[in-house]
C-alpha cells in the first residue's frame, strides 16, 4: 500500500480555490478534506463544514498535541486536528487542508513532507474585478480583501507550488497534476517497490 | 520567463524508457533532449544520436568543468555536456538526460535541483518476457540484462519519482505529469510572480 500525502491549499479570497477544490473532489472522490475543529456556535445551515466542539475539548486536544495548528479569534478557537490527517495518509489517501498563510506555515513546520499549493489570480486587477462581481462585500471590505491578498502573496515563497487560476478547468488540471505526480514520489511507493522487486 | 528543469530518466533495458520518451517528445516538441559527447567512431546510420568529438576535445571539456558526468569504456569517453543543459534551463525549456544509475548519481550531485525519474517494468518476470520477445539478445545476454536490472533497481531510492511502465500510454501520461507539475514549482515561477504582483 502506498502512503497518501497531506496537501495544503491556500490563496486569497477571490482566487477561486473553493471552486477548484469542489471540481477536484468531483473528479477524485478518494481525496479527503480536512475538517476544522471550531468552538464557536453552529450557524443556521452550516451543515458539516466544521466539527463543532467545546472549548474544554479543544484545550484537551491542544494539551495532547492533537492539533496541527490552531488560532484564537474573538474568544473562539479554530484549528486542524492531527488524527484524521494521519489516518488518511496511513490508509494511502491524499487529504487536503484549505488554510491561510499563517496556518500553512505552522502545518509545514510540523509536517515538512506536506505539499503546499498557492492559488493565484491572473493579476490584482482581475482579483479586484472578481470580488466586485461577487457583490457580497462593500467597497471597504473589498479594499480590505485586496490588502490581505497582497500580504498573503508577499509570503508566497514558502509554498512548493503556485497555480494561476486563469481558466478554471486549467487550474483544476494543474492542481490534479501536482497531486497525482506526488503519488509517484519514490518515498510514497517505497513499500510497493520493495514488495515487487 | 520561467526557468526550465533538468529531468534525469533511468530504467533497466526493457523497461520501455526509449518508447516512453519518444511518445513524450511527440506530445511536447518544446522539451529538449541532452545529446551525449562520445569519442568513439560513428557507426553506420547512427545519425545525430551523439556528438562525435575527439579525445583531445573531450579532455579539454573535462578540464574546463564543462561535463556534468562522464565515463570511460574500452578506451573511449562518453559524457553529458553541461552547456546545452544550462542553456535550455535558462531559456525556460525542460531538458531530458537519459542515463544509467551511475550517471544519474553524478549529475544529481552537480545539479541537486534536477528531477530524477526511474522507469520500472511491472515485475521481473514481465521484464524477462519483454527481453525475450525483443529477440535481439541471446539467453546469456538476457541473463546479464536481468542481473544488471536488479543492480539498478537496488539503487532506486536515489530517485525522486518512480513510474511503472505497465500500459505505455499511462506511463507516458505519468512522466508528462511529473514534468508539467515541476513547472509549477514556486522557484520555477518566481520571476513571473514577482513581475505580476
């Protein structure tokens, strides 16, 4: 059995990373998605996007070193649990963590073998247009998003791969190629090779 | 302009690496192929498979550190010139060196950023059958090839990627994915990103 990989995906709001990942999961239902633990209350209609746990449970997981990364925001905790990631990898499945640049940096420190991908829009102008077209934010909020995007892109050198999201179908193929090619790494196939030869 | 990559391809005789690379060059005429310098005489109908140079020329290249690797066999020199590889990379082209395990090890030491791929047959039995079906070697020669294959596979851990050549079209796609995904590495796109953002 070959081992799976942990794949970190980041990218500014409006880069289209959610859409890319949704398309990817349609093509590869075997790829898992890391679900965050959060201590805030579930909102109407949020479904199973997060694991909602108590602060006590979260702090216990932290004490037991069971979180790959976490942060505190407005009195609540948000983080990536370690166990589902390790289980997926051992079972030979790839697992994707969608996370911001800070979280990506923390995970990469704990798991240097993780593969990190940054999704870029073709340009800042196009990113601005996409955010405007989306129509869900005010002009001030869009300005904040753009500033945040610039700050994130300034730290892009910590990523292994960069995918430009110009055409959605191309970007999906690019992310797919990165994931599939990493399955062919010697270290991921070592057991299979040793069994056969 | 993005930089190109040096791609090292190895695999035992009968693994099908020549056929895979021929198919790949049809799909991607932009990918270059590193032509070896050799000091032996050109054989009938060999065309431009090698650069035939004199021993004096070869030794001068060696003195000037212009060879990525070389070896001596029956009084003649064979080696990979450095300049065409560096030129291709600077021009943003990928360039493939097809070479044995010893040569691959030497090149990887000089250019650790090179991407190395080992082509494996599905099993030793299938390799043996392929060599027999080829009908170009005696039984003794086939035994030698199999021993050599085992020795090469014993050193497979030095390679970045391993591709199983079960179905030719799949193996071609696998090698293609490895090459295309490496173009998306941050370090290869750094200049483009810095220009755009």
